[in-house]
């Protein structure tokens, strides 16, 4: 039905007449490239506009029946306004004939045009954030800028990024997906300098040229590029403290001699964090005897260290051909140091529990890529990308606990090892047939092989013994995805643009081997993902856009992997290789006037993926915390962005997202169908009292919401930044205080709506590090050398496979 409506709207644009004519001067010479405006005779509202061609001819689609004026403006000529013209059923085409313009007696000696990009603007597919228009960008990290963007929320508990209240969002760097775990993406963005970012696109309805992944949309971070010759670099260092020490450093060097460009960078990040999880309530825990009342505490003090290196080159072989390559390598460690304790009260007994979970996880990431850019002609371009991606994670942990006889002995160890290899080839072609019609098309192939070995073992005597079939697995999977897309950009007239396209993707997922028969998978999906955008300028300051897109969210590699990780004596974390992808239909109406932005988005998700659901599994009585597919989910969301400039030294930006949500779940013992309202509010207050000082207060509030069988309470976070610019371009210092009022307390009620598989009725409260004490950081940032930004190609195809780890 949505597609039929869009087709009808598109066809209606052709049921219009035309206005045409020719522009000349006294000697009959043509007047080329003059602006021709069609305005209403009653209020001079702009309806159509066009440019005359090199022979002075002009033509434009007419508006609905009515009376109009033709206005002509061209530098060096006196402006012209026609008598009133009439367009009706008897005169669908109005021929203005030959219009003679008069040469102006004087000319301007100089024209100076100055413009400033707004902090937030509407574009095809979503919003665009221009961070260089913010006082706090210089010296900030990309993660800090992203966290202040409208509709973006970064979960302090797991670093997951959501957009407009939906968690199925993918992050891209220069148009290529970052398929890394959420904590790795957060670390990568924390190490990137915001000074090098040109813009951030928040694409809730992306066009077909982008990968179809991400039911909530895409966040595309675009770096600044310059091909000016010279050598440049930057240095950023920060240190801070919350409940533990924080430190980071980044140094980058870039050189461009015209034909050859080189770049290299190194980043280091250290973070000793803290988290406290409190749980209280009742649940059925058959593994220890049945219905129990629990009071559970988990105190975590993890330490992470992350090192990364990136280098590459670009060589201009000719005026039309550019070749190059990049290598990215990183290594990270995560030291788990948790103390869990609590009590489980049964009908006739009470069990006390205390455990220490320790272990160091190691991750390795290696990503080489090569590319070729070739201009076939002035209007045709061809890009080829070849990439390889290798990610290895080894996560051993050991548990020392005291608990009565249960599935888990006093000493256990947990192993979760995985290796993911990805190969990608992508070919893109573009052609500008004319100023009014442009084509983009491409092919892409992706092959992924994953191997994961996981399990929990008990120490019995002097030997390690597997707990059981439901707590271990050796799983290998293969995934192949072939994609082709076509996008057409058609400028119907100077006010109306139709952008349409489609992306076809075929994927096949198979299980190479598994210890568990329920994890054998062999499924394929071939699907066409259409997209249509109709944009109409109402006048010089107002614009309207209607769009329809269809998207898919494939399960992440971590969600599919059948890992098993110890949680407590009655439950384990695990993946779900049987997860289905989510298919999403989006219909969006957007309107912007001046810098004020408004949009209304309706989306329908089929098989939405919900994380960490309480489910039974292979081992009877053991609780499995695993992702599952709901039946469907509907969202109707209104988004507004309102910038305010109070004075030259005080600017404000306010954002609001709110709407109506519905979902249905049938994997519980009883059917769950829920409807609710939720909203989110964010703001930024920027002050620049002097030339060298800047202050910014930012924050957000998220209202209560629901997911699965749980309810989340509202939460408010406020941040403060103070920056000092040093004289003589010697850099800047910035003091940042995150969670100024210690609001990072995430409260949930599990079992709020229906009775789940274990009769859960549990209230949880995760207190992030900043809830105990605000995180304070002092940063220093400086650029050196020429003003050249690194001229780097980032079209690495396997970055389209990384966020699903």
C-alpha cells in the first residue's frame, strides 16, 4: 500500500503544463544562464525556477492552475517582471515568447558570498551534523561529538549505540560499515579526533547505494579530505579519573606531494572502569530447587588497554587513475575482575553465593585493503575495492565460588574463542547523463567464515571436566552475500527532485559443524530493497520530503555464535545461530524551514531482534540469556530540531524525539502484545565569553520505555566542557566532566508484563562508573605542519562486514 501511494504521488508530478520562452538583448544576442522565477501574482511566493540555456531558452514545469508572474534576474542586466499570466485547462503551456532584457548601466566591482553551515541540517535520508560549527569540536573525540547528536544514545553499560530509540543502528566511516563489537567501535571513535571530521550523517532512511543492513538506520562519519601538497600532523593526549584512571593518546602524520600521499597514525587507550549491578526479586531456578527469592550484587572493575595502528598510501598514476592501499592493525586486552555475591531463598532452605571472576581477554584485528579509482570520462567514474578482514578473540575466565551443590562446582573456567575472516570485493560505477539525470550503480560480494569454540568446565579433583552439552560448543558458520544496486537522481525542475533506486541482496548462511544439533543452519534469502525520495522546495527557506525505504538487520556475528559464558550459578550467556534477520519498512515525511527541522517517521519491523532474553536451553533447568526474534514492531516517531542564537556568544540547540510504539512476542508461555509512548529530549548550550575560552553544557533525558518483558525507567545525563585556546596556534586544553549530576543509573523491571519461561519478577539497577563519581578528563590537542588534512581513501569493503562481530 505504501508503494502504491508513492507511485501515485510520483505520477502526479507529470500532470503539469510548462512555461517557456527566450531571453535576448537589443541586438538579439542570447542571455544565457539567467535565473527565471515563476511566482504567484498574489503574494510573490516562489513556485518554479529555472536557468536559461546557452541560447537563452528556458522551460519549466507549471504550477497548479492560477495566475503568476515571471521574474528574471541576471548579473549585468536590469531585473524583469512580466505582466500577469494565467495557466488553466485551456492554456496548459504558456509561451512567454522573446523577452528583451536591458543591460545595467553599472556593474558590481566585487561580489563576496559568506555562508555558515548550520550545526544540524536535513538531507536526503536523514539529518547531517556539521561538528566544525560547534565550539567544542576542536580537541574533542568523535565519540563525544556523536553522543551530543540528536537522537543518538550511547549505552554506558555495553557501549551500544541507538538512533531515535531503536538499537538496530550501524556505524559507518566514510560510507563503509564498521563491523566491530560495540565496545571496539566506541574505543575507535574515542581515539578519533573530531577536528578531522567533516560531517556526521544520521541516516534513518538511507538510499539504495548503502548496504541494506541496519533497521534503525546508519550513522555515517565522514572525514575531512584535502589534496593540497604538504606535510601535517596532529597530537592529542588526555588523562582523567572516575573510579579508575583514564588515559589516551593519538598521533597522526600525513604527507601529500601531489602524485603520492602517505598517512600513518597510532592510538592508545587505557580505561579502568567500574560497574555495579543490583538485582532483587523472585524467579523459578530449577537448577537449584525451584522458585527462589534472590538478592544479587555484582561489582566489576575491568581494565582495558587498546593499541591501534593505521597506515596507507595513494598514488596518482595519471590524471584519471588513482591507486592505493591501507593497513589497519589493533590489539586489545580486557581484564575481567568481578566480585559477585548474593542469596537465594528457597521454600525450605537458603543458599548464599560468593564468587570471583577473573581473566584476561585478547583481541586482534588485521585489515589490509587496496583500491582503484578511474575516471572513464568527464562524466563517468569507476571504483574498485578489494579487502580482507581478520578478527580473533580469546576470552578465558576463571570462577572461584562458594555455593551449595549445583551444576557449577566451586572452581570453574570459561573459554570463549572466536575467529572471523571476511573477504569483500566491490565495484561502483557512476554516470552524469546531464545536469538533470545522474546514475549510480554497483556490485558487491562478501564471504565470511567464523569459527567459535566455547564452554564451561568444572574442576573435579585435578581434572577439568565439561559441565554438559548445553554449556559448550564448537561451531563453524559460513555466510555469502551478493549485492547489486542502482540509484537514479532526476531533477524534474529547479524545485523538484526524484531520487529512486533499488538494492538486491542474496545471502546464504550455513553451519559447517556444531556440537549441538539445534544449531545446524542452512538458509538463504534473496530480496529487493527499494527506495524512493521526492523532494520539493516550497520557497527559498522551506522544503518538503517524502520517502519510502526497505531495510534489513542481519544478526551480528556475536549474536549468531554459540558461545557460552558464565553469568551466575543459575544462568549463562549464549548466542543464537537460529536468529532470523529483521526486515523493516520505513515511510518518512520531513519538513524544514530555515534551520528548524521536523520529520514524521513510520516503521514496521518484522522479526525484530531483542537481546538478552530469558529462555530455556539444552541443559534442563539452566537459564539461558540469549537474543531472540519478536514477531513484529511498529513505531510512529516525531523528531524536531530547533536551533536558537540568543547572542553572538550564546547559542542553543534543542532536539525532541517522541512517539508511539507497539510490539508482539510469542516465544513466552503466553502471548505478549504491548503499546506505549516514549520520548527523548536533548540540548546543547554553547557560550563563548572571550576569543580564547568556550563553555558548553549538554545533556539528554530518556523517558521510561519497554523492551520484551521488561520496563526501563527514565534517565537524565548532563555534561560540562570548558576549553581554553592557547595563543599562537599552540593548541588547546579542554576540561570535560561527564555525567555532572551522577545520573547514570539504569533501572529495569523484568517480568513486568507477562509470565516468562522462568516466572521472573526481578528489578535490576546497573550503576555505571559515573553514577558514583563524575568522570573528569583533561585533554590537550594540537595540529602542526601545513593545514593539509590526510588525503586518504577509506573505501575499504570489509568495513561493511565489521559491526556484526
